[in-house]
C-alpha cells in the first residue's frame, strides 16, 4: 500500500509538471513583451557575531522579507526588473533589536 502511494504521488508530480510545461504552440502564452507585476515574500534569519572575542552572546531573530516588482520588457529577449524590498533583521541579546531595511534593486534580464 505504501509503495502504491509513493508511485501515485510521483506520477501526480510528474504529470502535473508535464502539463504545466505545455503552453500550446510557440506563440501562445508568450508574455515576454508584456509588463508584469509581482510580489515576493519570505523570511530572514539574522544574528550578530562578536569579532573582538568579547563575551557577547546573541540569539537569532526571524523577520519578514518581501516586496513588489515590475518586469519591463525591452524587446523580446531583454528587460529590466526594478523592485522595492523590505527586510527585517535583528537579534536578541539583553533586549531585542530590529532594523528595517528598504532595498531598491534593479535586475537586467537577458
């Protein structure tokens, strides 16, 4: 029974992937020349370390990382993707410290 469940699960994953890759003909579903908006979300695990060998101990903190992006095509094969990302970083020592970072990266797509 266990073997049957593993085989059925594997087939479901492979068939779902195979169907997901089939977009019809080469021109159907081609979004390379359209502006696309999206979101990113995840988590950070951050901590600090003592490089002077002082007796400083800190525990890691888990924070949010995420933002929005827009993919702007420049022709069929090139594009640029500016983003606005927010990241929480911090640590816990004698009290809790948080830092909010805002990043503005831009990626070049080839």
